[in-house]
C-alpha cells in the first residue's frame, strides 16, 4: 500500500552518461548509470519493503531484482569473461531463478553481494585489453565478446530498472527518474 502518492525520489546522485566519447568510456558510463539507478530505486526502504510483492500475482520484489542483478554481474563478468569456476551466488545447484526468491534474504546480504559483484565486474572490465576479448558462455555454447557483455548488462539493467520503477511506486508512491 503506497504511503504517499506525492513522495519524491531519494536525492539523485547519479552521474549522467556522456553524449560523446569513446566506445568503452560510453559503455562503462551507461552501465554505471543503470547500476546507480537500481541503487537509487531501492534507497531508504526497509527489508520488508524490499521484499514487498507490490504487483500481484507476480512474486517479483526489489530485493529479488538486486539479487538477480548480483547473479547476472557474477555470471557474465566472472564466470563468462574471466572464466572463473565458481558457483552461482544464490544457488549451488545452478538454478538461475533462485536469486529472485528473496523471502529469507536481507537487504544487507543482497546489497553486499551485489556491490561485491559490481566491483569484480569493474575490475575485470578495466583489466581487459580490449572490448573484443571473448569468454565462453557455456549455456549458449558459444563465445561472446566483452563488448557484447557490456551491452547485454545495460539491457538487463534498463529492463529491470523499469520493473523497479513500478515496484517502488507500489511500495511508497515514489516515481520518476
């Protein structure tokens, strides 16, 4: 149940991406902008609010989105591009849907994991010699470039930030940006 339909978003501290620049600089900036958007959409909410399924019958929650994006960061940058032999963050059995079930999770746990995976992703991207670097996506059975991964991540965040807009509005009426 919304608290206040006239509620305002938390202070927007995001850095807008540039309108000109090199390919890598722009990809990095757009990805970081979308990461910051997800953080802003969840700012100031309690664990209960983050777990609120505000759009029934969907079970999607803001906390589930944060966990999912931690998993996505981990998978694409660490497992695919960096070829790290590590399990999924939320499922030792390899169930990619497990991240969405945030019913027993806390904001601290989810955000610590997400921030850690973002830090790994940034390091891996910065250390890569070129956007043409490839990694193997075993689920697809093909190689993908770092360029593809960065574009895919921007797509993932943009899509899920749209979900976050609706979820946040349903929780406390906060809309926009």
